[in-house]
């Protein structure tokens, strides 16, 4: 997806502000109360930033990201922080990602892995889909011998409402190639990432 035209962004910003005023009235507040006058603008700015993944170009992020290299050593980027919005409740979930791959003739610039994660995190999401999207993108770009993506996150929709289980962490994983078929390779990845291996 390429850049969104300026006039479209202006329409989106105005629509978001109107929607926030409607929400404020619906919960019994007065949008004209002095303390709330700038709330629609503040929330609009936050939401435009938290959903900017819809308006970014994945192709631009990947341009120049991959280069030929004979290395076969595992590449691991761990403890990459991310923030996203639960599409069910519009509440944040956040945590850390661990990504590794065993190259098959191509490497990716290390900074691109967090950028890919950020691209998909900055939209309405569920953790399971976010994990798969990062794995699918890296798999298509690199065609590695093995690939693993693990996300560990706290969901405010579980902490602030519903079951209200503070301190709970949800873990999701997507494994490809050697990390899926070879128990030793999988165990090495998970050990280096500091994640328990549920399959021995």
C-alpha cells in the first residue's frame, strides 16, 4: 500500500474527531467541557499514529533490505518491543518479539526486522495474525532454510476488563522450514530467544 493522498488523511482526521465527540457524549461527558475540548484532537493524533501501518508501503520498507551472502549462521533478533491495538476492544497490547532465521544465500539488514514488525503492529490486530504476518513477510523475502517468530505480549483487554488477570502474558509462535521440522534447530532458537520449548 502506497502513501495515502493528503485529502484522504484530512477526511480521516475529521471523521475521527467527530467520532470521539460522539463517544464522549455517549458515555455521559460533555465534549465542550474545557478539559475535554482538545481530547478529540489528541485521540485523533494518537489513532493516526497507532494505525499508520495501513498507510505505509511494505514494498518501500523491503526495498534494498535483502542482499546475497553465503552465511549459514542463524540470525537472531530478540526482545524487540512492539505496541498494537486489539481489534476486538481497541485496547493496547504490547510486548516483545523474537525473530530468527537460518539463511539460504540471502541476509536481511537487521534494522528491517523491527520495521516489518512495526508495519503490521501499527494497525488493529490480533496477536496470532501479527505473528503470522511477520513470519510470512520474512519467509517470502528471504526464502530461508528455517524461520521462527515468537511474540510475547500483555493485553490490556485481559488486564483492565474481562478476566482482569494482571501479569498474564500471551505467547504466539510461527515456525517455518528447519525450525518446524528439526527439533534440535527449534530448541536452539527458543533457547537463544529465552523462550521455553513446549515440544521436545
